[in-house]
C-alpha cells in the first residue's frame, strides 16, 4: 500500500497544531515539510524553528524536503529540529554524495530529489545511498500546481533502476497529486504520494487520504 505524506504548505498556518492533528487523525503516514529559501526556488516557507515547534505536537514521521541551495550547511539544524528523513535536491548540491552521507551520518534517512527537467540518469550513481528518491511532478516552489504528465515516466525509470540494483528505496512523487492521478503514479512505481492541496484543502482530510490510498 502506498504512503500518503500531506504537505504542510497547504495548511492554514495560523492553526498549525489542529491542522496537523486533522491529517494525523485522518490516517496520514508521514508529514511532508517543504523548506524553501527564496534562492533555489522563488518562494520562502519555513525553517528549523517551525519544525522543532511542531515536532512537540506530532508523532508523525517528518519527511523534510529541502528546496535550498547548498543544503549540507543545514543538515544538523534540521536533524536537531526533528526531521526523520531529509531530502536534498540534486540540482542544489555542490557534492551530492557528501550531502547524502552527512544526512545518514547523523542517523536519519536520506532522500534525493530531481526537478521535472532533470533526467533520472544523473541520480543513478547515488541511489545506493538513498532511502528515498523524490521525483518532482511540478516545478518546485509552489503548492497547488497541475501535475506535469511527462514526469510520470520518470517514476517508472527510477523504480526500474532500484529493482535492477536491488535497492529498497521509497519512490516519492511530489506536486499536483490528487485522487484522479494517484493511480497512474502508483502503477509507475510511486510508493509515497505527497499531497498538499488535495488533502489540506479537503473538508474531510480522512476521506481524501482514504480515497487516494484505495
Ligand atoms: C512544491 C512542493 C510540494 C507541494 C505539494 O515545491 O514541494 O510539496 O507543496 O503541494 P500540492 O499537492 O498542492 O501540489
Ligand atoms: Zn515537497
């Protein structure tokens, strides 16, 4: 069964605690936390202070997606804030291997993300260091966009590479996912679906999560 990781970016930030409770009680597997620096992506969201505050309010697995340049500088901060998994972007790292090893070195899970225009082939040599590969299905930076159909094939490619190398990494898709396209993503190898607007934007988060899983 696929995991659902609701993206907090689509929550009402004035009532974060009850928003998190809403998806936690609604059956979310993970909580996706989008960190944006206004440089790697043209938007700014939140950082370690917010994550460490909400860490005290939730037992969910914190799936932290770093959309920041040179992320190796901040790995310790996010680990201390309570991340369970830290995903860095291939395009944002000066040394991808060093970043992944630094994440694993602090005892948490490591993920590697690629933007829609980046081919899967560039991350092939790093997959053995990854607990998760993240395929962006929209351009990173904003929630509420439409999924780019050409990215679906990349899920299949990365899942085939993992199979070929015997790597048990999760394959996460992120951006524009809803109940009508989740099936095709799963068929192509996605094991974790990030969903912002389609879960936090729904009046009944539990029903939204259930409908995406089934
Ligand atoms: C985009 C973020 C996504 C996004 C998902 O840069 O990485 O996690 O917020 O939100 P929806 O599901 O609304 O596309
Ligand atoms: Zn994300």
